């Protein structure tokens, strides 16, 4: 396993991303992705260590944010012979 650092262009990363990621995973190669000659990202092999956020969750100090759940409602059938407008009028009148 080598521990070298190499530069790849953003275009090359876009076109050959899978092959490049395999090289990082298999060979332990570190990459610097450049766009217009400027470094924009680094890619390195996964170390298997948990992130600070994961550690806080495991220790019970943090938890995953919950999404607001919308309660489903059952549709109310419109009685025969009445229009939606007449029902809405009754609702607005408080009947």
C-alpha cells in the first residue's frame, strides 16, 4: 500500500471517477482535485475511524434530526346532491 499524493483535474475526476476512486481505495493513493489550476478537494482512503458527530451519537450526546411527519387524512366524501361550493359555504357559516 503506497501513501503518495497525486493531482487530478476536475474534468478527469468527472470522466473517470470510478477508476480513480478504485485507485484510492486499492492503492491508498491520496489525490488533490484541481479546477482551473486551483485545488478544490482532497480524496484519501477511508480510515475507518468514526467522525466526531458519529462518536457523539454513539455516546448518546447527539441524535439524528427528525423530519416533521405529516399526518395523513382520509378524504371526506361529498354527499350526493351537494356541491363543494355549498359545503364550503356551510363550513364558513359554522354549520
